[in-house]
């Protein structure tokens, strides 16, 4: 959609995180598609749909153990995205000991949403340049761009935004090896757990692919739905909106208007 331009307030926050800049009127077109990202995301969606069909028609056995496996993978990696990637790494809202950081970095790869450095760099840009040309998931370029279109495009995160994070070796290690780590934690570990009770393939498909697609779209709703539909009780200077029902889908990220305003 072509949304109405809004000026955003200028604010100074602590330590390299989130100062909001005035936005220009003109928006450039979105970046070109990234063939690798597009192929991977499309493939996971196709496998997910096929997996559901195999389950419905009884071609694969999906027991309660596999559903529990999928739920736990979803719960752990969703908690990591909210409490780790978002609150700890992007916004620095609390301090964490190294064992918790290590847990977030390991389980965060299972969400397959990029490394902590990449995720935080793009999210900090989203807050700083909200609704403007440098907002990586700008709702004014359309609902689907904000939801998933930006994920499959040739975006270049500004890693100067996360020098505080790249100073820690664990973050650099996860960033360097994110690709193989995401395959291991996102697919192979759920499948290996399934093998323990005799459902390797079912766990790979349901706790791996299907769980991942559901998790992706729930996270993406924060970038799309939460900038499209809901109330603006705290500020109308940006597109962020609050939706109480969205909290149940996105693991507690309820009032996005409050989040962007304060």
C-alpha cells in the first residue's frame, strides 16, 4: 500500500541503540529479490504444505510426542526471539550472564531468522528510521513487504549499528556459522529427538518445517499486522499499533504502539 508519511520524533537513547530520525518524503523501491533467500523460504513453505497433506491422509504417523516436540521447539525458539534477539540484543533492556546468552544464541538459530547481529542491526534500523526509506520492513511499501517481502530481498544490514554486540566472541561465532547451525537446531535436532520414539521423518517435517513456517509468520505479524491494524493510544507519529489479541500469537509482544513510542 502507499501509506501516509508521518514525521517521527527525535529522541536520544542510551548507547548506540535507538535514536529516531526524521524521515524523507520519497521512498525508494524495495531491493531486488535474493534468489537464495527466496528459494529457501519457498522450499520450506512447500515442504510444510506437503507435510500437512501427508499427515491428513495418514501417510506419516504424527503422534502426541511429535506434536509435543514441535511445540517445545516453537516455545523455546519463540522465547529466544522475544527475550533474546529482541529485548536483550536489539534493545539492551537487561543484562544477562554468559550461560543465558549462549542459550539464546544456540536456540535462536532454530528460529532461522538470521544471526543475533543481523536481527539486531535490522531491528535497530527499524526503530530509528520507522516508516522511512531506511526502515528494512517499512509498512509503507505494502503489507506483504513488511510481512515477508523484505525477508527474501537483498538487504544489507548496517553492522556498525551493533558494534556493542560484535565485541562479544559468541555473537561473532554464531553470525559466522549461522547457516549450518540453523540446519542443525532448526531441523536435525527435532528430527533426532523424533528418532528416539520412532518418528524421525514426522518430527523432521512437523517439528521442523511446519513449526518453522508457523513461527515465521507469527514473528512477521509484528512487522506487518502491528503496523497495519490496531489502536494508537500513545502516539500517531508512526504506524505502530497495539492489538491485545496479537499478544497471544507473538509471544507477548502486545502493544506495539507503546513499544515504538517509549
